[in-house]
C-alpha cells in the first residue's frame, strides 16, 4: 500500500471511528445566539473558537498577550501518536492528526500548508531495544509505523548522514506544521464566521449566579456570556481556582533553535540521537534536543548555535543557515500527564481544555469541545480525561 493510499484509508477510518465513538453521527449542533467567551489565544483556543464560530456561536476570544504567544509559539509541533500511552490517549492523538487533514480540506492546503512526509527516527546503543519494543507495541495497535534499515534512512532523507544505526523506524502518518501560522489561520477563519479576537486583555475574575458564570471580568470591562472555554494553558489552573475547581498543571520547558528560511531540503521529520530536526513548510529549520524537558538549559544565542551545530552533523543541508531565534517554551503538562477536558464540576457552563501535545490533539479537541459546549452529545472518547478526576 502506498503512503497516499494508506493516509486516505486512515482518514476515512478515523472519521468513521470518531463519529461512532463520540455519538456525533447525525447530530446537529447549532450555536446560534450563544455567547461564548474563549480564554486563551494559543492553538487550543484557536481550534475551539473556529469550531464554535462555524457552528453559529457568537465567540469572543480573550488573549493576555497576542495570539500564539505562549506554549504554541515555542512548540516543535510534531504531530504524532506513536509514543502515547495508554491506548485511549493514543487514540486522542491519532484522531487529532486526522483532524489536521480535515482542517486542510476545509480551509485549503494553500492556506494551511503542512508537511506530511512522516517521521524517520533512529538510534544506536542501549536505546535500540527500547525503540524496537515501542514500535512493536505501536504496530499491534495498528499504528502505521515500521522498522527500517540505515539504507532506507538515506532514501527517505536524501543528504542526511545518520551515523551509527542500531535500530530505526518510519512513522508515515506523522507530520508537522508551523504552529504560529496554524493559529493565525484558524483565528482568521473564526473571524470570517463572526468571532472577535481581543488582545491584550487580562481576565480578572468571574461574575457567577446559580452555579453559572454570567460575566467574564477583564481589565477592559465585563463581558456577558452563556458559556466560557478555558484554553489558557498554564493559566487554566488559577482561572479554574477562581471558580472553585482544580485543574492541576505544571510546566515542562524546552529550548528550540530556529533558522532563517532556506530552500526545502528536509521532506520529513528527522530524529537522530540527541537531535530532533524539521523544516517548516515555508523553509525554516527548527531543532531541539529533547521533548522530555530541559530545565537547566537557557535560551541563549550560544545554546541556539550549539543546537544548530549538532543538527548539522545529521542534516548538512542546514549549512550556513543563520540562527533567527532561540525560544524557551513552557509547555503545559497536566499533573497526571493526561488531558483535562470538559465542564468544571463546580461550574457547569465553564469548559476547560488543558493538555500536553496540544498541537497533535488540537483539531479533535476543538471539534468535540464545540459540540459539548453547545449542548450536543458528550464524547465518550473523553470520559477518561474529565476534570472531575481531580475534584
């Protein structure tokens, strides 16, 4: 089966699975006249706002800095599901990846460019056995990933010099996107449906009556609402606390080096020992050393140059590309590592969406959140991830 054929199959089967598992088949959710305030201007706020506005809701987005200014701007934006466990969490990420294909179909591939070349990952030494075991588990779940040899690495990544290889894999359904561009595209689409994006605006409190939020209080004045969506990343915890709810999140930091735009040379994600490398659809290279958190690394120019120098060992095409930015991201990580999605137990018209891997899950979460906020059926796919587990 070719890559395109398999991707088409994945999209079709994923859409059918999404409808079946969420109970959305045949459901019509109309948000006409519903006033919804979305707090947070990152990718999660953008996908929720887009789906709400498309459904007819009157949406106001409140962002304290500027769109994509927080974790989104500093995200590597690796769209993946392979390493995610247990299986319900794996499924959220897999359906999120499929959701990006849906968004491209809705908005246009020229408007929302993405790289769908897959991910080539290789290692040497003691990590090889761990990777082999992980790939076997992913294959048992039906994930489109396979073991490859060193020769296929260079076929899939022309010009790449992988060095010693004891085990390698190719996950063909994975991809990447420019997170800032994607956020802007989604907000632009939401605005075409009537949404308002307000920034900089700080939320200072909530007016409540009868266990419901009636107004969101801001430094620019109050905003009346029927529903509220908390999509503010690390700020979800203090915002929820104002409403007597627990949304425990911590931060996981990571440093990325970004280059100037160069001609396209890397058709897919390249993950070698000690370096994760991609080239955004517009041509800039992005590289980092770890997705597990790097608390002691500073976002200095020296750090960025060191990351680029290491990446050049694998991808000589980076060449003399100039360092354009070094970012320190404070990624959102729920206390138990799993998404927190759903209505707050203490305030039923306030919906929270806080998670790690928001880029992968975003399109699915935005779709399901909009349905639930507007009174549609509850998605059993989210049952494991409700905020009441922390009540």
